[in-house]
C-alpha cells in the first residue's frame, strides 16, 4: 500500500477530539492500546524510553534531550505531536523523520492488526489517530533498535497511548489549564492526570511550578515512592548571566553541569525555554548517573546548541518584507510566554522607529501586526485579551482543522480588546495582509495554533508571500 493510501486511512480518524452532535464522546482507555501492542508483539519492550508530560514545553524538552543523546553518540527515537507540516515529523530517528515508504509499511502493519482485532471482537473499535501513530512509532523504534526513545505524551498522561511503556524516568514540564473538557477544569485535576506517567519506585524530573500542581504531583509521587529530581539547579542565575532574551534571540548563558562550566547556546528563544532546557539537562544527568549512559558536559553543550525545534519564536527575515516571527502558543500560558518574549522587542522597535521618524522628512512606516488563528476548543477569548493589545493590527484566520475557531468568533474577540481586527480566508492570505499592513519596517507575528504555524511556515521558506 502507498504512502498516500496510508495518509487517507489515517486522516479518516482525525476527528477523535471533535464531538459529533448526538453522539457520545469517545472514551480513551489504555486497555485498547495494550491489546494492540500485545498483538503486535510488544514493540515497546524492545527499546528503553523516557516519557514527558506537561501542558507547555514538553516538546521543547523532548527535542533538547534527544539532541543531547545524539551528541553523546546514541541512536535516538523521538516521538512528538502534533506536527507542523507533515505527519512524518512526529516520528524521528536521530532527528530524521520517518521516510514515506517506511511510514506506509508500518502504518498498514498496525492497521491490519487493528482491523483483525476488531473483527475478532478483541477491540471495540479501531484505534484512534493518535493511538495508531503511537503504535507506528513503537514499531519504528523497535525495528531501528534505538538506544533510547524520547516520547512526548499527547494529552494528559494517565490515559495517553504513550503511557503503556515502562520509562527509565518520567519528566513533567509546566502545567496550566488546557484540554479542560478531557482532563478537568482545575490545575489540581490536570496535574493528577499528567502524574499518571509516574511509576512505583520510579524517577520524576520536574521543576517547582504552580502550587496546586506541585501539591498534586507531590502527593502522587509520595504514594508511589517516586524519587524526585529537581531541575532548578540548571536554571541560570543571577539574571545578569542570562543575556538578552526575546523573540528570535538564542538563549545563551553559562552554567555549571557535572562540575564543568559550559556555555548553553540554544536556538530556542525566550526566557521560558530556560525551564525546558533545565529539564532536559537534568534528565541527561540522571540517565548518565543511574542508567549507564555515557553523557558528558561537552555532549550536553553540543546537543543543546544543535537542537532543532522550529515554530517556537522562530524568526524569518525576508528581503523587502517585515520580519515574521512564528510561535505555536496555543493556550493562555503559551500566550503569556509569547507576550513576555515579544514585549521588549516591540518596545525597542517602537523606540527605534520614533527616533528614525524624527530624522526623516516623512513618517517611518512601522506597525506591529498579529496573525491569529486557533482551535474552537481553546481559550481563544482569553488568548486574544493577552496578545491582541500588544499589536497595532490583528488579522484573524481559520486554521486548517475541523476544530478551527471561526473568524466570526475571532473578530468578536478583536472587538472585545478594542484592537483593529480584520479577517482573511486562510493563512496565506492572512500573512500577505499582515505584511502589507506592517510595511517593510514593521513586524509580523503568527501565533495561536500549531496548525496555523504549519500552514504559514512553508510559505516563508518558499518566499511565496507577495506584498504589493
């Protein structure tokens, strides 16, 4: 079967999080995933793994840890979600996405097995989109004989399809309110779901965070006799050691790791990324100390420098166009992190523009414009209230997903904030309108959804944006 046929089959299952009117919401359980991997011969038992849960930062942590392990000479599997441009991006070996032929071959191995289990009555329904992809990832990593797989939890933790593995250690990144219809409407409930990745007598790598999250995680860790590893020692202090931070600016600072002074030079921009980098370092040190992996401070330094994780405060500078910054901020916590990273840069650009205007006979054309699109089931009004006032103009657009928020809703959000807001039919049109509004001396930011960034990013790579 072809790659195209595999995608058609997979995409037919994409609506698992989209409620169907008149139909009960699908209930996720690990029993179905366990039945599938058992029928596949337990591929998840043929490699060692690390499991990462959290609301924000788990993908950045996973990508950084994977890069460190690669620099140490290990063959590393990386499973993340969602993807930006192609589904293959979710399953990587040493940074390289799975090839189309291998994806199709392994997808249909999983699909055929699932169909057989359904016909035999051993599964009540075909596995979901995410369950199917998780099984494909397990098959990929087992076949490739990876030394370690870094697995990002899709949603929650306790009932997530990735949670069938027995990880060497569990990592929990920052927790905030998101996916509340599935995980609960308080930090405590969500933290308890995320803590479902912990194992009795296991190891947890995390950081102090929201008090409710700390308490919930701590209670479950104590119940399971989990040993906690605090990554706080790898967050740079004092403030003066961090350098200038903001959108498009690498995180660069000195840090002591395993008795050596190294330079952290990460392409992941923004102060919030320092927490994710710290989690990855702490996990790498733990893998070295208690699990036999040969990882040195030099490997950590090199891996962090080579981390590839696009769409996170990623800046594009194209001739004749304003700088464009892409960020996958898709919930209020992500919006606040984006706002913090952008504020200093926007203020500096405004000061520079004002200075230039005083020296020019004509006013300097410099506006900041946000392209915004998000999912209907996200806190889009709260995100708008956080982000929109930072900009002179906002262009809203639907994102390429059946779960997209409507432009009507987003226009009403714009009216609520008092910021001039217009609508475009898609990401391409929104980007062109934003570039036109900003002018060559302005700034364009696109945020609100991974799907929006995934739609816009190829346009910037191909310089397909036309500005009259």
